[in-house]
C-alpha cells in the first residue's frame, strides 16, 4: 500500500512539474491529469479495502489465540493451509477406512 501511495505521489509531482514546461508537455499534462483523477479514486478505494482486510486479518489472528503484533499474515495463512491440507488428508483416510470396514462387514455377512 505504501508503494502504491508513493507511486501516486511521484505521478502527482511529475504532473505538477510538467505544468511549468509549457506546450512541450501539454499532452503529457492532459493525460496525467486524467490518469490522476481516476487513480486517486482507485487508490482511495484500495486503501479502504486494505484497511478492512487488515482488520479481518487481525480478527482471524486473535480468533486463533495469537497476538496480531507478533504473528504476521503469512504465518497465519501458512498455518491454515497446512491445517486444511492435513485435515482433508485425514478425512479422506477415515473415509477410505470406513469403506474398507464396510466391505469386510459385507463379505463376512455374505459368508454366513
């Protein structure tokens, strides 16, 4: 987010510098002004969404009993990814085991 804001500030600076160049930069000045109008709105919207995501990430970290100041998002996502992978694998193994037991039960029932 900081890089985006810094980039927008650089474009603003270039735009204001080009205003003093006269007719040489007329096209650039016009295009950069149009760009800045839309980019500022987009950056504002993105900053708002970024803030919401940050709050949700902190809530997720707290939900799992961790301290948001000490637990980066990358660690939380990696832990959740590992957990869901292991959970799905265990669920599949349990399902396979249940099917195997059901087949054995059917075979022993047909033998009797």
